[in-house]
């Protein structure tokens, strides 16, 4: 899923360990996708949610400017 998100956005993805059984996709301080009782979100759906959240937050710089 991280690769799909990076491919769609051009932004690197950080994988951060969570609680046992937790899977949450964050953009900044906003949850955009998460594991539910039905299972994991589809990679494309999670990527679309990230793209939408990035569009709403309109970052001032691109991934090449980070660091």
C-alpha cells in the first residue's frame, strides 16, 4: 500500500508501528483510511483518500523540497 500511495502522490510514506492489529493511514494529523472489522482498506481507495487530503491541505512545497 505504501508503494501505491507513493506512486500516486510522489511523496514518501513513513511506516510507523502501532498497536497490535492497528492499521491507520494519516495525512498530517488527519486519519484518511483505517482497518475496520471488514479488514484493510483497498490500496487504491487509501491512495485516493491521501490524494484528496493532500489536495485539501495544498502543501507549499513538493517532496523534493523536504529534508
